[in-house]
C-alpha cells in the first residue's frame, strides 16, 4: 500500500550507557533513539534537564531577556554563568552566586534535584528546570 512505512526489528543501542535492546523501528537510527529515550539509565532525562537549565540561563541572561527589566549580559559573563550552571548541575557546588555589575546571578540545586536560576537587580525573576 502506498505511503506505508515498513517497520522491522532492530537492536537499539542507548547512546548514554550502551545498553542494547530489541525494538521495532523504521531504521537503526530510529531504533537507537527509541532505546535511548526509554532506557532505565536515566541519561535521556538528565540531558533534558540539562537542556532546560541552559534554556533558562539563555532566557534570563541572553538576548531573550531584552524587553524585560534586564539587559543581556556580555558573552564573557554568559560563559561564566554557564560554567556555574554546569558546576551546580554536576553536583560540584550546591549554589553559586555571581555579581555582574548592576545585576546578580544565583544558581542552586533544589530538593528535587533541579537547577534553580535566579537573576536580581532590585526585582527578581526565577525559573526551575
């Protein structure tokens, strides 16, 4: 029948831990993606949390914050904030505060294991991922 997609059995490999599991998929690439997303190692969930943290940092300190009470920070300051976020995410620090002239950044780990991103300058906004 025209337009039907042929599915087949593949051995999908988790890209986070290397575990191999059988899966029904269109091709090997899809098989690997499906296994990576459902694997019990938690790598996919961890990557999604890390991406959400990076998105929150970008929204609060990058060009996305223009039009709010805040202005975008410099590229060097953004690199510093991203490094602090990485340190908190990886568990190297429970909290990091950075003074950036007239504004401040604070990144901390919550009880649920999420990274809270805060920016303050008289007013304060907060996001959690």
